[in-house]
């Protein structure tokens, strides 16, 4: 009976020991001006294991591979690789990089180089969107892009999102 009880206790302790082998890294991503929300933090060699920094730049990632290296990226900043072996918390300061930002065109859910783009592209500056007093981007784009149709289907309080259709 004692051997059976010892066996059950050992069996119950194995998942806890396996879980302890996966280190968790937490930290903040910032630049010289402060926090950088939306930065991606990915484990090197494990592209499916990643997180996005929250609005205050904080992240928490459980490492699943054996590289103990994370890659931190954000558009407009130079990507950084950090060795986090033996660390549980890191503070990452990204350096700005404006190289090549004017050469990329974002098309819906894809990106293409300006030179190879064969279709029509419409552009709205951030300043134009910021000047529109609305709670969401769909309503701010209404009337600013040719072929972009946006319809407010409800007057219900709190339902400020409009349905949109982009006609080519």
C-alpha cells in the first residue's frame, strides 16, 4: 500500500516538474519617449510562440523552445534579439529606424513594394483621421476614400461601429 501511495504522489508531481521547465519572461518594451504598445515579442525558432505588448508596453511570454532568445519587433523600429537565459524580467529599448518606410504599401491584409504595385492605391493621412470626431476608424474613413462605402445601421446608444464595403 505504501508503494502504491508513493507511486501516486510521484505521478502527481511530474506535471508540476515539467511545467517548471518552461521559463516565463516578462518585461516592457519602450523607446526614448516611453512605452511602445503593439510590439511583437516572439521566441526565436518558435514563430507561433509570441505575444503583443499591451497598451503600457508590458508583455509576458512562456518560452517553449530551447533557444532562450526572444525577438522584439515593431514597425518603424530596429528589431532586437535578446538572450534571456536565466532572466525572468527584461526591459527592452527599441531604436527608431525610418529606413524604407516610404517604400512599402499596405494593401488590405498584404504588403507590397511600391515599384511592383499595379493597382490603384488610396491614401488617408493620420492627421486627417485624427481631426474627425468619431469613436472608430470606419466612421472616420467615410467620404475620404473613393469606393469606400460605410453605412451606420443603428442609432442605438453604444453601437457606433458602422458596416463597410469597399467597392473596387
